[in-house]
C-alpha cells in the first residue's frame, strides 16, 4: 500500500484512542506509586526503602528486558507481544489492588509489570507503523506522544487525588479497567509480520540482563543492609563489559547480535544516548527523594505531595511542548541549557530543605528544574536518533529507551541507597554524641540502624518510643529530624552530579554538527 493510499483510507480513530489509552496507563503507573509511598507503607506495614526498591526494580526489569522484548515481538508476532504486555501490566495492577505484603508488589507489579512494559513499548511502535501510514501515522504518533506527556504532567495530581480521597488500590483498579477496555478492542489491531532474521542471541540477552540487573540489584541489596554487595555489582559491571566484547565479536564473525554495535559508531548517537541516561538518572533521583521528603518530613498525604511535585511535571510538559514546536536554536545548546537549569533547580533545593516548612518553598526551584527537563525532553530523542538510517531507527530507539530506563532505575536505587546510608551514619554519630541517651540506648540505636535504616516520620517514631521517658523521646526525635534532613540533602547530590555530567556531555555535543530531522524519528517518541 502506498502512502497516498494510506492517507486516503478511513482513519481508525478507535484504534488510535486505544493505543493512546495504553500509553497513558504505562506512564501514569509510576507516578501513582511515587505519591502513594506513605499510604502503601502504612497499609502494608512495610518500609519506605522496600517500596522505593520495588519502584526502582520495575524500571530495571523494563530496561533489562526491553531489547529482548523487541526481538520477542519479532518472533511471536507484534500483536501477541502487545497483548502479553498489556496482560503483564494488568496482572501488576490487579495484584496492587489485592496486595497484602511487599512480596506481592515486587513479584507482580515490579517484575511481571516490568516485563509487560518491555513487551508493550516495542510492539506498540511496530503496530502503529503497520496499522497507519503517511499523515495518519504521524497523527497517531502525535496522539500517543501527547497522551504520554499529559500522563507525566497530571500523574502526580491524579494519583494524589485518588489515593487521598479513595485509595491507592482504587487507582490501580482503574488502570486495570483501562487495560481491559484496550484489550476489548484488540480486534481492531492488524498484526505486523516480521520478515527479518529470526536468530536469537541468547548469550547477548543473558549478559545484558545480568549486567544491568547486577549493578542496580547490588545497590538495592546495599540499601537493605544485605551482604556481597561488591560482588553483585562487580558481576554486573563484568557482564556489561563482556556484553560489549560479545557484540563486537559476533559482529566481526557475521553472526546475529542482540543489538548492532555499529550503532555506537555515531558520535551523535553515543552522545545522545548518554544524555538520555543522565537525564533519567537525574529524574529518578529527584522523583524518589522529593516524595519521601514530602511524605515523611512534612507528613503530607498523597494529594498534598502530588500538588507539591506538580510544578515540576507541569512546567516540564509546558516547556517541552513550546520548545518542540517553536524554539529555533541549536539542539546541543538547548540540551546544554536544559541540564544547566535542572542542576540549578535541584541545587537550590539543598539549602531550602532544612528551613522549609511546606511544599510552597519548593515551587520556584521545581519550576526551574522542570523547565530544564522540558528542554531535554524536547530535543534528546531526535538528537540521538537523527543520524540513524530509517531501517535501523527502531533498533536504535530500543537502545535509547533501554538507556533511559536503566538510568531511571539507577537514579531511583542510588539516591535511595545514599539517603539511607547517610541517615544511618548521621543518626548513629548524633546518638553516640548525645548526653541524654545511655550507652545501652546508643548501642541499641547503632544496632538497629546497621540492620535496617529507615526514613521515618516523627509521628511514626513517637509511636515506637511510647515506652521511653519524655527526655529520651525528645532527644531521639531531635536526632531523627536533623539526620533525616542531612540524608535528604546528600541524596540530592545524586541528581545534581548526573546533571553536571549532562552539562559536560552537552559541551561535547556542541562540537558535533547539528542533527538533521528524519521522518523515521517521528515514530520513536514511545521510547
């Protein structure tokens, strides 16, 4: 069928709307979890670090399997991969509705839901290519991209409202309902056959999973006080090194690879993918520290937390929309200013954290950081994929998406781990220096923090100290307040450092030629 014929064919508006609904659920899911941390902790009698770890694990699973997910769709059919991806997300959402402990969240929401996302994204992109052509195809990509952007912008507010006035379980139940509606219209989807090489690079797939999984899992184990942290991270780093060697070796021998290492021959692609990785580390670190700060320090409910975070997401949405349409500057310069603004906004938060007594103090720095993220969102995807040929842009988009998901999971995990490690150190040091706590109480504090350091609200801590004397209660509350603030400040340096590396990377981009817009990159916003 020619593009002209595709343009004159009736527009399948129902299918386009269903695809947009699927993307909306995919993006809003994590926002709902972020603003519901304190409610989930309370209802399941679990820990903040446990829920934060589950959020990081979900992003990690999506990153580790997304390259394999694209190949799976090639082998079993893109329509079936799309259905299985939706079912994986539905299982995760339904499990959240009925979850009674953290294990259910980890198994069903983080792992099965993460695998569902890794199947869903590549399949959705292929199905849009196969079910729409010409101007209709661009129209659907714009609709699905707008759905993702709106979900990112309103997710904290929507999730906060539902969690506060109904329940976080209701929010996930609504996700399951939307997925059911999307699945009910599966008959509208025409499968897109794959005619390329069906060989599978099993070793490459295994090394990519072990590599990304080892690094982030090691950080999560460290956060939970587990052992063999260095060994786990070392295995991950070694696997990533072997993965690179394996791809190059297979390529030289003319054998199929999980991804084509020749993609990284392009300096623009390498710089763009690095920028995507650093942007997502910055976002992940910020989006785990801020909800914990708001919900554990200010003791905000989900709606108050969502409202406080909204300036970040709303300004990101608005600036991305404006910059993507009308900003006539070098893309590398826009990316540079994006990282500069992100670093400035988060850096301003550091001295504000100790003195703030409400979310209003965060308004200006979050708008600054959100404007920076908006500039990055508007440029990075096209910059990264513009030098890639039309035939390989789908594969390159998968690599770019994997880099972003891995960066998000790393940022979530590392910022959370640094926060808890700093808390344990400062709390123990303050307790040891206290003239109020007895040596036995100081030793008890040290033992507890060594085994299980947690960010706690003062109200929650008061409940644990009910049998202690008023003097001891006041001293422990004082130490908790001071240590918690320092831990949150130190954790903010994770996204700040990632942003500074992004600035350096953007200076390298400025020495490269400007990207030329490619028609093929119209279909990569799903990554």
